[in-house]
C-alpha cells in the first residue's frame, strides 16, 4: 500500500469508481436522471476544441457531473493536490456551454478538529474560482444525505 492510498481500499481508482456509481444512483433515484459514465464533450478556450470526459453526463437533459471522493489527510491537513484537482474541474466547468447544468458531487468529509467540511473549506478559500452556475453537492456516505452548498458570488 502506498502512502496516498485510502485505508481499507483496493486502490484509489476503485474508490473513485465506487463514488461515481453512488452519484449515478443518487441522480437516478432522486432526480430521475439516467447519467452516462465517462461522458465526453468538446472543450477549449478558443476555436480549437478537444474532447474531455466528465465523470457523469447527459445531453437530454444537458448535465455534467464531476465526482470527487477526497478526504482531509490522516493528520488533518488540507489535501493540497486533491484541492488542485477540484480547481481543475472548475476550469473545465467554466469552459462548458451555458446550456449545461454543472454539478460538482463531492464526499462530505468533516475535519476532526475544526468541524469544517472539505467542501466548505474549498468554498471559503477558493470560491472565487467556482463559476457562477456550478452546483456543489456534498454526499454523506454514512447517512446517504446530501448537502447543497450555497456559494456566494
């Protein structure tokens, strides 16, 4: 096991795929949406476009979902490399046409000392990088509750 692998998991890739499946099931059961995994869309900052695959998506209705099952580090530190991945996802959302609903679906993970969720930390410190039309939804894997985050602009 490497130092960055989630304890109790086969691999971080398995953790991510399992979380995508939870998100897919959530959207089916709670919103009636059948989302496709690894959904491609052409993106780019200018006329040149390249295919990017979002974790989940659909054209009818137009929705794209990125799933992140990241946690605070074992020592309670902010997982900086993982937060960078969240910011990269926000850039991709920024490039997506306005006609799409954009959802960042993240694992609810509460800091053991500060009682702040990783999503709330991200919003507080990186909210200026979240496009105005992105929804941030936290999923508590223990209770199966979702928390829709208000993002001040």
